[in-house]
């Protein structure tokens, strides 16, 4: 049994590469009467400064993403827990013993109308011998007004 919320394929394909630090030459002209030893120290200071700036940007982006998605993610989690509980009652067993039933919330949200969503759910629950109409009706009510979860957008700086 699984409840899919979407976005995993996009996250997997998105290439979550390692940390990257980009160095830029300083905006000043490079002259100014300094000796060779002081320019070497300045270059090292610039590299450290660039690394600190990258870390600060990454920290700021993380805060914005979490703050923006937190409420929607919380709704999803509550809905998924409710779905698992309801499926346990419908199939009369614990989660581990439940047949492989996948209810993709984002797929339901992509459907054109309530009737299409209900049909998708009925097809998913075709093996359930208990009545599913009440579960379907309640689930459609709970997803009304929800938005699809999309992978976080990365801004290029």
C-alpha cells in the first residue's frame, strides 16, 4: 500500500549534485601598489568570502522553501495518514498486510472534474469487497481546494 504525493520523479531527475562554490575575480582593477605577497593573501580572502556568501545564499533559500511549503505539506501528511487509516478499515487489515493500493493525490488533482476523480478512485479500489462510496466521497471533499505539490524551484543567482 502506498500513497503518492508526486514530485519524486522530478526530484530524482533533478540531479541533486554536490556542493558547488563559484569564484569570481574581485571587482577592483587589481592594481594599487601592493606587493606580490599581499595579493596572494587577498586572493585567499576573496575565496573565503565567496564560500561564505554561497553558504549564506543556500541557508536563505532553504528558509524560504520551508516557510513557503510547510502548510501545504502538513495538509498532505494529515491526508495521507487519514487515507492509510481508512484503507485499513476498508480492507480489514493492518498496513503491512494491505494489498498494494496506490492513491496518487496529484493524479487526482490533475483530473478534469469530480466524476473523473471518483472513477479513478473506484478503479483503484476495485479489489475491495466493502463499500467504498463513503470513503471516495470523503476523500474528494478533503482534496477540494488542495494544490499539486511541485518540486521547489531553484533560482539562479
